[in-house]
C-alpha cells in the first residue's frame, strides 16, 4: 500500500443482504397484542409495525457506499383473520431514516400517502425501497375453521433506490387493518427482506457531498 492510500477493510463488490422478520399471531382485546418484536399502534387497534435494520457501519468505517441493485420482500404463507370484513394494507420499506408508526398510519389511512410522497415527513431520497400491497378477503374460498384468507389485489412500488452512505438502513413492515374488531384474530406469515447491492469506493469529493446531503436531510 502506497503512502496516503486508504486501507479497505470491508470488501467491495456485489453483495446479497438479508433480514428476517418473524410471523405474527394475535387476537384483539383492546388492541392487537405485541408479539415477537411486532408493535401495536396506540393510535389504532388495527396497525402493526416491525422495525429492524441492516448494519452498514463496517462500510462507513471504510468510507464505502452501498449502491442498491434490487430489493424484494419474500413472504411465503397466508395472510388471514377471523373476520374478513375489511381490507388489509401491507407496506414494506427500506429507509435511511427511522419512521414513525403513527405518522405512517395517519398518512396512509387519512391522506392516502406513503413516505417520500407529498406532505409526508420523509424525503424521496431517504426511501431506498418501498412496496404497498392491498389485500382483500377472498369470497371463493373460506376454510371450515372460519379463518378468512386474504389475497393481494394490487401492488405498487416506490422509493428512490439512491446510493446509501449511512450506518443503518432501516427495514420496516407495516400491517394496517382498519376497523378490526374485538376478539378478532390476525395471522401474518414470516418474511425476509432481500437487498442486492454493490459496495464501491467513491471519489472523496463525491462521498463527502453524499454525507453532507444525508446530514441535511436528517435536519429537515
């Protein structure tokens, strides 16, 4: 290594990062109960959130940047409840900033908005990946146990996919089920975030400008 040359401890190149999220089982009393890291909203009895993150601190220590190449949510299994009279919204997000559960619920249910869109608190650049799915109860199949199966009716994607230079890339799942009633049971399958990325070393000026922009977005 020549004088002045940086020592790169973390490896650059193509990477596949994954983050597991457990299943959810819960029956409403006054709210859906917390379960295995899932947190129920204090604003609505029909809103759940799971928060975790990808630890990118090793890349930041070596002044490296993560370039997202693709992301997906794997959730094999069944979404179900014991009622089936309401719709269910499933929102999966990778964000460079922490998100607020109550703000997400209010924005989606009352304003039909999601993070990074107009009148939300988060900038478009901060949302690396987002998926919104609308689930509706199926009328063709209802098991004899009384469990109502939910099927996806539509899916849309959002987010910038911009390069990431932060210590933590937050991963969120939001389950929004307005009007859920007492004694109703909700079941959500286990899932996995998969993030395909390339780790690169940018020019010093470009990297410093990226850090500056990230800091400015945090302040606003």
